[in-house]
């Protein structure tokens, strides 16, 4: 069973979520469990709300600015040529944004499609692993904090 966003945030607050990169004004930046696109991040809103529409105008602006800030850091750290941003909430009904680096070296059949066009086998092939990912987490933390 998948871990819910409230459970992930509870683990962050308890200091037991190894995927956490850092806190930003609107929530928490974490590495996605799937790392088939190196640096794939998620911005978890904190406080927890159901959707962007549950935030007031100032909170919405902050959340969207934080998304872009994470994208800027990903561009700087990963060498990505583009960043894809997505807020959905159909599966996990809590506000979270997928911030996905895209690379010019991706296979052509996936490069010009959404990040989830990759076969499930590829998406599950490279998953979060703290030891190899801790250097990326630290570089992203530094790049994000430098932009706050």
C-alpha cells in the first residue's frame, strides 16, 4: 500500500523521511520515490490541503513560486534542458506538485511526451536509494536555499 501525503509529511516532521530535501515557505521538497528521471521532485503543501483551490491568493502565489524555484534548482543541479510541472491530485487527494527534469538525452519516443509515458518497468527500475541519492539531495538543498 502506498504511503499517503499526510503520512509522508508526518515522517518529515518526525525526521524519519529520507527523501526530504528541504522546507520552502509553502511546504516540503522531496525526491520522488521513482528516480528514472534523475532529480524528479515533489512539492508537498504544508499545511496539508486538498487542492490549489483551497489556498488563498497569497498562498497560491507562494506555492507556485516555490514550484518554479525548485525547477530553477533542478536546472542548475541536474543539467536538465527543461522542467515539467504537474499538479493533479486524482490518486492522492492532497496538494502536491510533480517537478520533473527533462533531458535532451532521453529516448525520442519519450522526450516529447509527458514524464509518465515511460513504461512502468523503466519507472520502477531506478527508485530512491538514500546512499546514492544523498549527494543529489544536498546539492538540491543548497541550490534551493540559495534562491530563498
